[in-house]
C-alpha cells in the first residue's frame, strides 16, 4: 500500500531522515520507534505531505504522492494525528471532528451526514458524548487524543498515521488504546504508528521499523526487534520499563 523509497529530509544543515526505505502492506499495523530526535515525526510529516522530502519518493497505492500537499494526500486516504495537539482550541470537540468529516474526504458529503459521522467517530473512539460541545482547550490529554483520532478517522482514511497517541496514558488507558487500534485495523484501515511505550508497540504491531539518528537500523517482527543487538544497544537498552 505504501512504499517509502530512499527518503531523506534535511532541515538546513541538520539531517532528520537519511535514506529511509520500507513498505507497508495493506491491513498491517507497523510500529515506528527510536530515541528522541530519531526522525519519527519528521517521517510521518513527509508521508502526509506536511514537508516535502529533500530526496526520495513516496508511493501510495501505485501513485507517486511525494510532492503533494497535505490536503491532497488526505483526500487520497492518508490521515495523521499530530504528536502535539494541533486542533482548533476554541472550537468544540464536535466541531474539530466535523472539520475532518467535511474537508478531509474526496466524496461530497452533506452537513447532515458530516454531523452524523462526527458524532459516530467521537463515540467509536470512546470520547464522552456529554462533552461533545466542550471547547478542546478545556479537555484533558486523553480526551484531546481521542478528538484527534476521531478527526483523523472522520476523513475515512485508508492509511492512518498515529504519532504517540498512547503516550501519557496510564496502563488501563493504554490497554484500551491497544484494543481501539486493533478495532480500527479490523475495520480495514492500515496503520503506521509512532510510539515510545514498548509494551504497546510490541503488542500491537505486525512489524516494527527502528530509526536512529534518522537512519533505519532495523526492521522485523516484534520478536526479531526485541532480540536485535543493534536495537538493544541504541534504543531498547535505555528502556528499563520494557
Ligand atoms: N521543522 C523543523 N525544523 C528544524 N528541525 C526540525 C524540524 N522538525 C524536526 N526537526 C529536527 O529533526 C530531528 C528529528 O526530529 P523528529 O521530531 O522527527 O524526531 P522524533 O523521532 O519524532 O523525536 P521524539 O521522539 O522526541 O518525538 C530533530 O533533531 C529535530 O530537532
Ligand atoms: Mg516525534
């Protein structure tokens, strides 16, 4: 479904991503991990069109999307949540998701249908419906993450890019989040997710890609990654809570 080919991204003299290639099969959950500053968010931003890559290409369902705008990429079926919550702070939870339903999709949709879709998506991610009209600036982090997820889902993505949606959750909440991610995949959506919590990534991913200083240092099943010396030395070694 997605092929990332020798993608690099420089910010002035800084190389955030260097020659990264991997593929994502339809229906898979792929985990993207690595230390702080490894280039994970940058890679998601390049795939979703937020930044053009400095070099390399991105092919989505046979289509070269390398230099498309985020809006076009979204309409083709790739939605992303942001690591930092980028919602519209004064708008309500409902309105934030409505924006996704109205503008993120390639199909024409009536206001009535969009409203229904926004509410359904908020409900399906476990957002408390009695808070649907709260401005998002008043929400806690768990609620905000749910709004983001609902907004991304309201665009009817084929591929969902998740940037640390379970970070900051307690064990019960992260268990719920794993179940939710699996439910989303079972509904036919392919997932590429960045996550620091290894318990989550190991449980939920079909395969894992490890970045370090912008380069891919390993790719494999969770078991292969957990046993990979390079990964242990550069990343997992510091994860005492694994
Ligand atoms: N817009 C930008 N302008 C300049 N440098 C940037 C920009 N975005 C990211 N970087 C730099 O690129 C490198 C990779 O950052 P990135 O945010 O992709 O890492 P990350 O793996 O997501 O880290 P974290 O786990 O902390 O979220 C870092 O050195 C960062 O400072
Ligand atoms: Mg990041």
